[in-house]
């Protein structure tokens, strides 16, 4: 390992220009050349899930060498800068920019980002990640050792650039374009037949391309600023459908099913922004925008049952999607008096869904898709007062009205109130206190709908009251000591909800400290804690003998509740020890993050209180799940840096990272859980056992010029 590091470092040093200071370069005609070359050699040992450790990065097991570089050349009139990182790796990135100061600028970039889901996944299909998934035998074999082994991962490649021009001041012009390619496979869960039948985890293909271009032109000269922008993007999916062999019935020949994937689409947007300074320290702002998104997709004309394919009748074989939006925003800010400032604003947003309505006929059942659109009007006012004793008092109120093309909750009225107080009466301390109240009313019309709709409230639009309290304290008694404390409490009460979320409560606390001891030792640390509690009530409906009313309790139709709690906390402690200032520096750091979730499921009998005994003669049955999305992340870092010259530095270190994940959903995991006939599942191991432990030894050489 050391020999390879040294070879690369020596090459980098040889290829670098002579080390001359910025002052020397400027003396040579006002020119400045700066940059650096960084080479990192490392040895990495990973135990457990390598893909989780490398979810969005590329740190390879064993010996690796990472090279990065930056370079810049500047004169009194022109500049040119470039940088490169992780050269040759899956997360490499490059950037180049240049231009003339105050006149024009050009930028080019390219980067890659991997998204690693799961390594060594297994599937019954012989060609995972393709658009046509097949397996050799019917029914599929249950011996997972004979299945295909593959990786769930997606690679993103993105490149683009831009040009800006300011040489025609007060006019300016910008243009940019980019292209992004995503390829790979991801888990896609489907039901092989009707609900209750075989479930399948498909290794679905990703083959996306997104291209976009943006133009902006404007005028900027005090007191007026105006800009007009236009953007256009296209999305192309080279795999619009998945055709997969369907193990829906082991007694018959294999059935081929088909699923649609995200369709091709286009989007364009036009916007105008303006600002005008007025007398009395007043400013008027305007923001206008319109957009249009279009998509065409072919529709499936059949679905799979246990016995084969069942045709359906469509009013149109193709769906033409079209959504148009428009938005308007106006605001007026002013400081008419030295002790007072204020703001009034109005915003309007409309989503107009002009897509096709397609009628589907399946036997005696006829369904037509609904088109969702809405309009939102929002207005408000803000005031701030500078009071004696260094007090600053703020208050604001906002009203919002939403009209939806939705049958259950066609409209909402939101009243939002805020009050805040800031005190800076001491030179070494700033304290803030804030309170927010939301009153949301919903025009509920679900009582006119069938089944369980009269009692269901969707939390995104349901009536609620929400209270939020925030407090912060920044304390800096000495130049070398900073302390920060913060607290937030939030409670949402969905008072009219019978089925759905009924209550949500959160507490959050944070602490930060940074202390420097006589320029030789820096101590720092932080701590964060959050508790989230949510309650919901739902109803089990027996479709054979359905009883939808939550006030009615039978053995087959009953209410149940779920109380969910999640405690999470994390801390970091560390120190930077300047053993010999500007020569030797030792860094020690430890970080820990812990999340502990639990869910309490209960049967409920009493329709009035939604508490008590279980329904229909059932015994009291509470199910407590203590390991619900539990995880911990521990990190250690030891790093020693030696800087023999201003230009050269050497760093050697060790890093340790351990991630542990526990969830009841993965307890007793089986690839084929009791699959017989037309029931069960064929799973692929996606996200299974994400825990890992990694040790990294590294040596870095950086040369600055």
C-alpha cells in the first residue's frame, strides 16, 4: 500500500508547477496561480452490508487510492478554475469555470453518484434488471441457492454547463443546460394475483434520461430589478413496461403479466420576477409563473388472475396527461419608522388538471379516473417592533383558503398566527422565544360517500389545531467560548378525526459548545434529542360481511389503534490539539446516533371512547413491537497532520464506523414465506440486514501551489 501511495504522490509533486507565492505571481504582471493536488491511500475492511456502507459513495474494500486536484489562474481581467475529486471512482466529480470579471462567465461540470440498495440479492428471474423477466420452471423453485444473484443499485451520470453575460449592464443574460442518465435495478413489489394471492418482489429496470435547459434575461439598476426566465425539460424512460412471468397458479402454464413504469413526459415553465425600491425604505416584489407538464402513456387492456389473463374494456387505449399551473405573488416590505418594520403579501397558486378521463369496464364494474386539481389563495401581514432594553417583538398572521377537486374534503381554511421575541440586552447573549398557532378547518363532505368514507379523515387536509413553541439561547461569555441551547415543542390535535391520525406530539432539544484553550486546544461537542409520538385509529373491514360504522362492533369488523413512539438522539464530541502550531495537529472525534421506535397495537371495543376490551368476544389483545425501525450509528476518528512547509501537508489516520439496524418486519426473514398454490410471496432480500462495521486506515498527501 505504501509503495503505491508514494509513487502517486511523487508523480503528483513532479507534475505540479514550482511553489511560488501569490505575491510573487502578482509581481509578474498581476497574475495569480493557485491550486493543490491531494492523494489519499487507504485500506478499508468492511464487515456486514457493504452496500449500506457505500449507499451514496464508493469506498472500496481493501487498498484504494483517491486522487483530487484543484487549480486556478487569475489576472486582473480574467479567471480560470478547475477541480476534480475521486478520479476514476463511481462518485467522481469534475468542474471547470472561467471568464472575465464582471463581464461573462462559463461553467462546465460532470459528476457521478451511485445509489447502492442491496448487494447479493436473489430472485427467481434469470435476467434481473431487464424489461422482460422470466424463470425456467413452473412453479418457480423454492431453493434460493439456485436463484439468480445480483445487486440492487442505480448509477447517476450528470453533465452540463452554463453561460452568464453581464457586459451589457444594466442588462444580464444566463443560460444553462444539463443531462442526467440513471441506470440500474430497484425493488418493485407487486401482487401476482388479486389481493391475498402471491406477492412478488421484482428487480425492476431503471433506464432514465432527463434533459433540461434554462434561460434567464433581466435588467438590474437601482431602484429596479426585473428578470424573465424560461425552462424546458424532457424525461425519457427506455423501459416503459415490465413483462414478467407470473407464478399466479402452480397448476397451470406460466402467465405473463405486464406493469407500466413512469412514462415519458415534458415540462416547461415561464416566470417573471421583479423588485422596485420605493420611498420610505419600502420595496415592492412580484413573482409570476406558469408551467405545463405533458405525458402520453399506453394503457393495459387486461390483468392477471389465477387462471390467466382477464380482458378489460377501455374508452381509450391511450392516456394523455396534461397539467397546467399558474402562480402569482406580491409583497410589500417597509421600514417607515426606525423602530418598526412590516410586510404584507398575497400568493395565488392553481393546479389545473386537463388530462384525459378514461373509463374502464370490467364485467359489471365501471370505473373512471378522477382528475385532481386545486386552487390556493394565501395572504398575510407581518410586523416588527424595536423596543427598549434591546427587545425586538414580531407578530404575523396568515390566512389560506384551498379549493380542491376532491369529493371528501373540497376545501380548507387555515389561520396561522406567530409571535416572537428576541432579547440582546447583554453583549454576550441572545435569547429568542416564539409561539405559533394553526387553526385548520375542513369542509368535510365524506358523509355523502359510501363505505367507510364518512368517518375517514386524511391527515394532510383534516381539521386540526397545532401549537408550536420554540426557544433558543446563544451564549458567548468569552471570545473563545460559544454555547447554544434550543428547544421546540409541537402538538397537533386532529379533533374531528374518527378513523386516521388523531394526535401527533414532538419534543426536540439541542445543545452545542465550542471552546478554544489559549490557541492550543479546541474542544467541541453537540447533543440533539427528539421524541415523536403519533396516535391513529383504524378499522378492520370483513368484505364478506362488511360493517363500516366505527360505532358498530362485531367479531369480524372491529376498530384497532396504533400508538407509535420514536426516541432519537445523537452527540458528537471532539478535540483539535495543535501540538506545534502550524506544524503538528491531532484531531480526535466520536459521534453516536441512536433511534428507538416502538408501536403498540390494540383491539378496541367501546365505540364511544375507542378504548377498552376487544370486539366480538375477543380477549384483550395488545401487541407491543419494541424494535420498530431501530438503528444506531457509531463513528470514531483519529487523525494526525504534519505540515513541514506552507505548501506540503501529510495526514495519517484511522476511522471506525458501525451501523446496527433492527426492525420487527425483518425478524425471521424468508425469501419464500409459506408459498403454496396461489398464496405466499417470492422475495429478493432487498434492504435485508443493512448492519455493517467498517475500519479505514488512510494516508493523505496534499501539495498546495
